[in-house]
């Protein structure tokens, strides 16, 4: 069972990619990058407990699973397959969010990225449970903790485009030589699109309090906006 838990890297076209291959691919996909330019970015796809339980139900037909160790080896494979399928959708959205389709950036196939599914998280020193003495630094956290780590190159597969998802411009139009195009990466748009794709892919009926848009307002919105969301 433990071997089924351990996953290799994957992308849009390959599975079980070794760490050495990942390092080599990222290190060599750097045409015209400066010494101070980032070579890659490392986003993480996290899920709520309810979302993971729903994916497990879709994969296995079993409800109220609280830990991946409750799954059989066959069920773990199906569960991993769904997580991988969603990760690929997220990377399609990542590519499209740069608004460079006219330059050939149309899907995750045009990216140099590698993803890996992991099912466990560990407590860190600043976690409340560690501070309160209920857990030790390095202990595994209980419950469902599946997530995806991603390493994505700064350059696209053709090495013609520099892709930076942390620029200040969310979606700015620029005109050069009479041609108008958009630059920037709207992270809010990406997150909302990923949420929409999750709900469509897994037929998930998301409650209003689970929606990222509402959670963001409750965390960072004005008092008036927070009140409107609460009343809604």
C-alpha cells in the first residue's frame, strides 16, 4: 500500500518521471534568461477536507473516509488518477491565464512543468498544535492532506516566452507596432477558474461559504462587503 502512496512526477504527456529528469529539464529550459531571472516557480494545489472526501467518493463510492490509509491499493490508484486529472486542468488554466494563445501558449502541453501528488503533511514549529504541546515538529498531521506540488519553468516549451505568475500587472493591454496584446497573470482569475473546473469535473455542489470569492471578502474585504456576504 505504501508504494501506491508514493508518486513519481508527471506532466501532460508523461508519468513516473524521475527527480533527475525534472531537474535536468528545468535547468536546460532557460534560453535567454538572465542570471538573476527566476528559472522556475513552485505553486501548490491544496484541497479542503470536503473536496478530498468528494473526490474519494467519486473514485470509490465510499463516503466519510477520514484517512488515505482506509483506502485499498486499487482505490488509491483511482484516487490518484483523479487528482492528476485535476492538476492537469489547473495547468491548462495556468497557461491560458497568460493571455498568449496567439503566441502558441494554449494548454499545459505548451509548458515545461512537473507535478507530484503527496498525501501527507507534517507539523511545523509554528503550528498551534506544536506550540500547545499537542504535537511535535515533524509529526504527520491526521486526516486527509492530499495535495499537489508543481514545478513549472519560467520559459514555455518553445523557449520563446517568459512566463511570470507573480507580476504586478494582472491583465494589462499593451500595443507595440500596432498590435494589441495582454500581459500579466491574474491570480484571482486563475483561482476562481480552478474552482469552477473542480466543480465541473467532479460534479461538486459547492456551498456559498466554500467559494473562494466569498472567503476572500470575509478575510480581506471592507466591513460593508463582509456584512453583505454574511447576509447572503
